[in-house]
C-alpha cells in the first residue's frame, strides 16, 4: 500500500475520532508509545483500553477499520509506516489544538 493512501486513511481516522470524541482525544494518545500492531498501544487501544472495544464502540467493520487507518490488511503490513503517520499526525494536531483544561483539586 502506498504511503499516500495510508496517510489519507489516517486523516479519515482523525476526522472520525474528532466527530466521535471531540478534538481533545489527541491528548489521550501517547505518540511515543504508539504501536498500531498492539491491541493496547494502538490509537483505539489507548483511547478505549483495547482495540476491539474501540472498534465495537465506533461500530467499525473490518473494511472501515482499514479505511480509517486503524488496521492494515494484505501481504505487506507496514505497521511501522502506520505508526509514523499516526504519531506525526497526533503531534501536529497537538501543536494546533489547545490542551484540555485541568480543574484544580481542592485539598
């Protein structure tokens, strides 16, 4: 799969997460820990606790998971490229977006 196509799929995933979770979701995913081949460390795993929980909550079919950059199918699964694309996108979004406010806890 071409890098351009993967990048487009990641953008689809970003749009979906923005729609479903709001723009703050980028602060819940650690781009340094990101590993798209891991059920816990992938984008959905970090947001929902596990990949399968996230895919079920978003009601995504296998083909929709691919179209949104959450999964790769085929002989050549380049998860490293997908990791880099997601991490880069998340870092860029964090530069553009305001972090969520943390309320002070009274002691």
